[in-house]
C-alpha cells in the first residue's frame, strides 16, 4: 500500500513528533513531584539520556512509546504498511539500543525502570502503574498490610510488565 501523503507532508508529520516532554513523561514527572521526589530530566551524561533520573535512589526511569520501542502485543504498536523494511529495522535498532543502555546503566549500579506509554494512557491503568512506580523507586515492598486484621493485599509488581527491567 502506498502512502496517502506526499513525501513533504510525511516529513512534516514525522518532524512534529516530540522526543522530550511528551504527555506520558509529563504525567509521570508530575506524579513523582507530587509525591515529594525530586529528579533531573534527560541527563545526557548517562547512557540513553534517561527521561527521569533520581540520584538519591540511584534510579532512572524511561517512558517508552509503544510504537517507537516495539511493544509486542500492544494495540498501539503496529508496523506501517508502507516502507516495512525500514520501520522493522528502525524499531529493531531502538530495541537493541534500549537493551544496551540498560546493561550499561545496570553495570554502573543504576536501577532501571521502563514504563510503556500504554500503561499510563488510560486513567484506569495509570493510578496502579504510578503507585507501583513510586513504591519501586523508594524501595517499598509491592504489597500493603490492610488495617483490618493485618491481611496482606497483593499488588502487581512494579516491573512485571516492563521489558529489560526484570
């Protein structure tokens, strides 16, 4: 299938896609700030220029777009019908670069957390994902004791659905 846009229109569309300060990044940053965490953004001295760097906790957070980072089995990841080889190669290289950055950061002693865009896209998923992210950062176990009888209430692990961070 051919592209319905001219090369100039397609170029303009692709150039408008932001790499920093995206809506998912702003949601995560606002939440962490509201919880009292202070951080730096897009630290270029670290491999991969992490979206959020929390030095106090020796933790970095990446917020990955499902399309650009090849989120398997996600409704937001679908290869375009045109120029398939180009896109397959580009996304495969992004995945390989992400893996390499994870290895480099972990070898340097950093905790690496990756969040998929789809995990915070809807309000129903967002609350649980952000709470688990916060708990993972501060080192709190992924469960709470309820006040009624000290029954353990299990929660989803913060990194259960995150690639590379297991």
